[in-house]
C-alpha cells in the first residue's frame, strides 16, 4: 500500500499537481477530437460497418483508437504512424551507418532523429489516409444501407488525406507536450486513454447483446480472465534478472572509492509492447493492400479476419520473432560491457570486455525467450479462452499489456517526483535558493 501513497498526497505538491492537471487537460482535448468526423463521411453508416466487423482486426483497431475509427474522426489513425516511423528509424540504424552515428551524438543526434521521425509520421499518415479513403468509398453501413461516403472521388480522397494527416500530426504534438510539461510518456498515455474509454462501451455492448440472458457464470469467467491477465502482465513487466557486479577499489588522494557490490538489472520483457503492436500492424497490412485492389490480398485478408487457429499461431510467431528482433536492436551487450569497463566494474568470474559482452548476451537471449513466450501467451490466450466460452474478448492481451505497462511507468514517474520532493523537504524550505545566493556571493 505504500507504493500507492501518492493517490492521497499528489495534490499537495504544486509542481506535480500542475503536471497532472496539464496531462488530463490534453487528454481531454484528444477525446473531444475523437468525435470530430472527417468531412464527407456519414458517421452512422461508418459506425454500423465497424460494428459488423467487431470480431476482426478492424474492431480491434477501433478499440485501440478509442472509437475514433468508428466515427472516422480526424484522429482515426491515432499515433500508430508515429510508432511505425519510430520503429523504422530504429531498424534503419542497424543497416544505415549515418543513423547509428546520430544516435551516438547525444542530445543533438536525438533531436535530429526526432525530426526525421516526424517527417516519417507525416508520410505514413498520408499513405494510410489515402488507403482508408479508397477503402471506405465502396462501403455501406449495412447490407443495402446508406453509403459511408456521400460524394466519393478525388476531392474526397484529398480532403481525407489532409484531415487524417493533420490529426495525426496534432496528436504527435500533444504527446510531445505531455512528455515535456506533463507526467508520463505522452504517446503512451494517448494510446492508453483510447483503450480505457472503450471498456464501458464494450461492457454495454455485452449486456445489450445478452439482454434477458446475462449468464453470470460466463460474465464471471470473462472478469476472471481479465483480472488474471492484468496480474500476469504486472508480474512480468516488473520481472528483472539481476546480474551481480563489483566495483574495483581505487584511491583518489587519501580517499578510497569502490569495492562495492551492485546489480545490473535486465528486464525479462525488454521490448515492451512494441512486438504486439508491430505484429498487429503487419497483420493489418493485407487489408490495406486489398483496398488498393492488389491481387491475392483478399485471400490473406479473409484469413486474418477469420481469427481461427491459423491467425492465432501466426500472430504468436510474429510476436516471438519481433521480441527477439527488437531486443537485439535496442539492447547492445557490447555497449553495456564497455560502460562497465569505464566504470571499473566487472562481473565476478568474468573478464572485462568481450567475455563480459558474450556473457550478458547469453543471459539476454535466455530471458528474452521467456519474455517472448509471455508476450505471445498474453496476446493469444485471452482471445482463445473467449472463443472457448463463446464470448469475443475484444479487450485482449495486447491492450492489457499497454494499459498496465503505461500505468506502471506513469506511477513510477509520479513516485519519483514525490521522492524528489521529500528530499527537498529534508534539505529545508528554500535550501536551493540559499545555496544559490551563497554561490553568487562567493563569485
């Protein structure tokens, strides 16, 4: 309970209170924009079509966007183009040396990479916006119902591309503002907000579909699956493999430093929620190509939308692959070994340098296997169990991973702010100002 003490004390810290209120205000702007429909689209017809696809990936991405896709709002693309652009640049750093050199240049290089990410986000948003425009031009709300697009054609396509690209760019700016001036990671919080607001709608749809026959045992089974998934995710997201390290003794003047023991923590799931998101995006790609009338894509789209064992096996294998792939991209054992060597630290029984890098890499591959199995299991098993009890669990493992992971990171940031405040309190009120005046006087 001590870790949740911030719930009753956060408002007492002015800076933390401002940051949290600022974050909530920008998330409210995101929710308002989710109901602003793109020009030329019949919102009711689009809602009917998305509702008919609730068991497919289209329904999953609608939940992912907080219902923005069913309204075809200006935020229908969400922040997925930004995430895709970030991943592409990270992968590009493996094969394109200038990008890798930018990453090593510190703050200046990071800003340059952020700029390239923004350009890539705009390009991907324009492509996806055009694909969506072509796709919905031939749709209707229900069989023989009203068309989704009132006046299809080049004008509608250009307007849709401009609207959706601008909406994604605005969301990207909102996320950066939250990260800089609010609390938590802005992009992650926008994704989490889109997911969480869909939960009441999912519960309402379940009761509406089963009016008069609620089946308490089935409802209890669904709640049990969700609660168990949350506990499972929280356990693995906090899991660490601790490697013991020892700092060498060194003498500076008359003082002796080092000789202390510590641990190098390695996360079981280093890749986070990137593999499920990337695998989902890849599985959505056939639908994008099918909208462009590319031969053979309709067959792949039917397999993906069917959601049977073929889809689940393919989805799980893709997640496992991307767990290993992304971990090898972002985690460099050679860099870790070099940093330990610079700090005059070593792993007991392991020589510094190459042998240390090989040892860390060996451990990392083993724990990544466990993390990959965990990611695949949490993303596939809830939907499989939902099919077994004949209840489609739209709020599945991927969304639970995102919600729980973002919540844990945000709570950690809040607690770090409170811990910093407590240290300032121990120093006494105005201690920082007094120290500053003394330094100025000494100058």
